[in-house]
């Protein structure tokens, strides 16, 4: 019974992970914000798109 609960919890955690990233609002580049996040040890995602 404990194994089933653990597997259910693990599945729920894995499936809800993308939802956490969906609520992160995109921001335009700001060097000061980047340096502050980097100094605090936070993760930074730089997403670049080129239409060519």
C-alpha cells in the first residue's frame, strides 16, 4: 500500500512540474536583473528565437 501511495505522489509531482514553468512570465532582457539573479544563484533561462 505504501508503494502505491509513493508512486501516485511521484506521478502527480512529475505531471505538475510543467505547470510551474507555465506561470513564469517572459521578460525582456535586463542586464541588472540577470546579474542579480546570477549573484543569488538562481536559475536563468535565455530563450532565443531567430526566424531565419
